[in-house]
């Protein structure tokens, strides 16, 4: 068996979006699983849609995501160049061979004629130029009449192939249009370039989205006409925003860079998108890239569309955040703390200890910690907590005691503060939670906080803690 060679062939028309990244991931996994090669090819023949700078983003994103390609524009390889606009001569060469064989033809029809055809109800090109004589063609070429080269699709018969996921696909040739292979600017269309390049680059497994399922018979006709072996096809189901809509580039945060900018971790993104259309036999959800390589199988690719679930992606991300080595977490969290109202205040290591296990994505950080810098009035109902056996009266009774105790503490550490507050509980016949809950609310004015009462107190420092308890006592006093 030949070495498996898969390719990711993005068009540099914008950021690398989640659908593209999933294609790249599955191509990578399938190649690596089979000790094969994963190739990157840039499909930039549609100059009108080209967006400057996006090629570099694709290189950077793939590397950041760990999807290292064995061959590609910036890493080289024996089948280069890996950028289609640099391969123009090849396309023309094969287009001419097809013309000579009668599998393609020059078409000189101008916009007006095509428009007219369309208005007359034609659903596809009518093969008008196929009947031009050799002399007519030569004279038009000599006069410089603009032309395209079209594929000559048989008018009858059926084209079939077997897709590894979707099974047998059969299309009546009469439904297929004589597609343009070479445009009037001399550049190939996707429909042509993908076949020529896949063959010349030795690609034997083509993996791409289902939008290509029905045009693949046309590509197969080209392989057959040129006497080339068809690749194996693996089409992947679409990724949907909801039941009805495809997830499009226009949906905010659908690109890899957007997710990173929103505080997702690269491994979590890759892990989550792996599950968008594939699941391992064991239904395991959290997987390293290495585990995915081991578990990846075509049988696990689903035929039905998968719905993008941000909640699940965040949950998966939280697992990766928890696992980060502490120093790395501090490093990654720092820019987010700097963006919060707490910037420059408090000990970042202490802050990070409190938040690492309590956020899903890094961008949760500012909201989680802003209360440390800002202490306004809050709803006194927060003191009412059945589980902690706390209510407003308990808070009224307990907080002055907490304040007095705090004033007497010299060693301002979590452990000492905790011991001393529990001592109040013992002395007054209350439960620890009846001291700790009101203290937590009094210090934060929040329902949920990263860290318990005494951890917060340590972080805030003695003066600020007493200051906040005081304010809270004042608020309770003002309420009947
Ligand atoms: N350039 C095509 C795209 O971005 C690639 C399709 C394919 O993988 O063949 O959709």
C-alpha cells in the first residue's frame, strides 16, 4: 500500500474558521493514524476573494493548534510549489491535453450570450462552442477573442463513486454542467486545480466537506480522462449554528483566532472540534491530540450535521484550564487580570490560586475578580442562605463579632483568620457556616466568589477587610 497522503487545501479568503480547522484536524489525524503524510496547499486562484495576510494566519494557526504539516508552502517538500497561483503552467498543460483528447474545449461565449441563455431558462451551458471547427477556433484565438476552457461532460450515462462516509454516490451525467476549468484570466478554477494538484502531489485520500459530495463525479471524470487513479474520498458533515443554519464565517467567534482571543486554550479548541462530526468508539470526550490519533476512525465520522455547542466547548476548556501547570496559568491569566479593575493590585499568584479552578475560559477572569476592586451596595437577601443556615438576623449578630475578631488578628493569613472565625462560632454556639457565609457576603457583596471568606480576607488585606465589614454592618443597620 502506498503511503497515505492527505491534504488541507484552504483558500486564503479570511481567518481560519472552525470548519476549516476541523477539516485540517481530520486530515491530520487520518494521515498520522496511518503513518502517512499531511500536506498543506494554499488554493489562491480566486484572486477576487484573496485576503492579504491570511496565508500567514493559516500557517500560524495550524502550528499553534499542533497540526504540523509534513509539506507545505513554508516548510517545503518535493511536490512544491504548494501555492496554486505558482503552478499555473501545470494547469494549462493538462487543459491542453484534455482539449486534444476531446475531454475539454475552448469556449468563446461572452457574458451577454451566457446571460441570454440563462434568461431563456437554461440551467447549464449548452455546449455551443463544442461544435466550433478547428479553423474557427484558431482564427478566434489568433484574433485574441477572450476564452475559457470547459470540461466536456458526457451528455448521457451515470457517474458513480463510493464515499467512505456517505457510501455510493450516483449522478446522471446529464445533470452535470460543462464547468469552466481555465478562466479567461488564465487561472484554473477550483474544479480543475484540485484534481491536477491532488494527482501531482500524490494525494490519495481526499477529505473535505459535504458541499463537494455532488461535484466529485466531475472530478472523477477528469481523473479518468487523464488516466489517473482516483483518490479515496471522505466527506465530512457540515457544522451548524443551530438546526437550520450552517455555522458561517460571519458568526462571531467562529475563527480560531477569535476563540484564542476570547480565552480558549488551543488544546481545548482542537479537542472540541474533533467531536464536531466524529466520536471514538468509547465515546471518550476529553482527548489529547495523541489520543485522537490513536482513536481516529472513519466509522466514527457521522453523516448527520453537528451542532456547535458553545456551552460544551467552554466546559471542555475548563478541564484544560484546571490542568495547566500553575506557572503557566499565571502567565496566561496575567493579561486578563491586567484587563480587570484589579490590575496592578493584589498578589497575582494568590489571585490565580483562587481562580484557576473556578473559570471556564480566561475571559471570565475580569468579571470574577472585579469585586476585589469595587465594593458597592448589594442586595441584603444574599445573607439568606438555607444551606448555610444564614439569614439577615444572623448576619446582624455575627458581623460585629467578626469585625472585633479581625481587629485582633496580627498574623493576617487564611489559616489564622479561619481559626479565629471558627472560634467565634464555637463561643457563640453557632455553626461555622453561620459565621463564614455572612463574612463572605460582607466582604464581596456577591453570591459566588472565587475562594471562601477567609481566602478573600487574606487577599483583601486586614484594613480593606475590616473596612468592608464595617460598610456591610452599616448597610444592615440602615435596613429595618
Ligand atoms: N479550497 C477549498 C475550500 O477552501 C478546498 C476544498 C477541498 O478540500 O478540496 O473550500
